C-alpha cells in the first residue's frame, strides 16, 4: 500500500566461497587440464552477478559441471600469455608437463589454448611427444566465455569424452559447425584455423577428420588413428628456434629475401602453386643450400602438395638442393624443421627426416 517504505537493511559481502572438487570417482578416466592463459570458461557468481574467468580446476568444473559426469578432472595453469606470444619455450614446457601427466596416471591431457596459434602448438606437440599412452587434446573458444554464444563449454566437454577413447595422438577438438552439434577430432599436424571469427574455424587440411564427438556424448571414428601406446611417454623437446618462414610474393626483391634469411639455420618458403618462386630468388636460394642451410619448399595454396618435378622451375629448385615439403602446411614445416635441427645438423640426415618422417609417427 501507500504506507510501504523500503529501507536498506544491510549489504551482502561478496565472499570467496570455498569450492572443492569432489573425490575422484572409480571407473572414470582422469583428464589433466593444462591451461595456457586463455580463459577456459567463465562462471557467474549468482549472488553478485559478476562473471569470473575459470582458471583453476575447481572453477573449471564449476563452469562446466557436466565434466564430472564424463571424467575426473585435475587442472593447473602452465603459463598465462596470449597465444600470439607463445613460442618454442612454451611448446617445450607443455610437452614436458603433458608427458608428466600421462606418465602420472592421467588417461588424457586437455590443453585449453587461444585459437590464433592453436594449430602451431598442436603440430609442435605432435613432433615432440613420443609413445603417447593417451590423447593430448587442444581445445579453444572462438567466442569469449562470458558471451551466451560461447563455444568454450561444448568444446571442453567434447574434449573430455576423448579420455575414454583408445587414442594415442595429439589432436584438436573444436566445433564442426556453428551449432552445438558436433566437434571435429583432427590430427594435430593436419589442422588449420581457416576463419578469423566463426565457431567452426578449424578444418582438416590434406587429411580428413579422425572422427567426431556428438552432443549426446557419442564418439564416432572415421579414419585410422594411432591407439594408446605402452609408455612411458617421452618428450623430445630439442628445438633450433633460428628457422625462418618466408612468404614469397610476386616482385619480391632478392635483397629482401636475403635480409629475412641472413644467418638463419633453416628456411621454409611458402611458394606459389606447386612450390615456385621467381627467377630473382634462385641465386640466394642456391647460396643458402650450398652453404648447408636446409631450405624446405611448401605451398601457399595450403591444400595439395608441392610438385617440384612438374615444371622447369621446380626441377631447378631440386637441383639447387631445396627439400620438398610435400603436403605440409608452411607453419607445420617451420615447426618440423625446428624440431629436426634440434636433433641433427647433418644435411643428409635433415633431408631424410623432413622427407621420411611422417607427420604422425616421428619414430627415430
């Protein structure tokens, strides 16, 4: 009625509620989550309405409570940087920690990662990690997790389902299409971010997806994937970071190419079509190769493979000592050459490893 008055009785204090994970349940696989600094997910504090980034294991589970129906979760933050600032040192650290988790009883390792360079980290881990006893799954979110359209929780849940599968590879697990229907499981060396903002940005390149994780939890395999190994997992992290990736463009002056490659221990070129560059770049390429610097040719087309035996220019490149990168993405060739040069500097061995060693099974 008109006589009703409203007065402030007192203010609620936003206190930290202790959130502890439930004890691990028997019969469920354990997934170890290694954070790289991207917001994995967010949770809303319903008393204050504030949205908080979920960083710790407890907050992660609180933000995606269905995770606990799928697996036991343990989590820690390895580094906290934007993905464009990640480098070989971070890849090495992630490889060591992933091996530690799998050797310490985890059935899977999940690495939430900024999407911009997620496919580069997945390639690096694929080369470094040997004899995987379980999947190492990179997962990301194209939409920040405080937005209603966020894909973080769905991607994370799909990734967690892989903990129960017989999979011994480094893979990515992100939206197949815009809706929350399916996540693609794609080999870590054969995936690329193909759109700046869409949820379904990650596509297999020169490969088909290994399988799909459906919204109802079903995992359907479509292509042969490496099964779990017997262990122990080894992290072979040696890398020579002084490798350069050069994007050829029409009219590129030889002096620019020389400036970019000067002093480098290895060079990857993203050439046109089947792997071509202009006549002007042939002398500096010959000089590099003659000086013992490995030069790997890839294609800017991304789909398909280089073919250096088709045209005269390709044959000239082969004669100059250029190593064909076959169907490797330029950034995968970059990471692979870093990794190979971390093991040997012998020209013939480098060539053999780049050409012989497959992207999925780097057996030495």
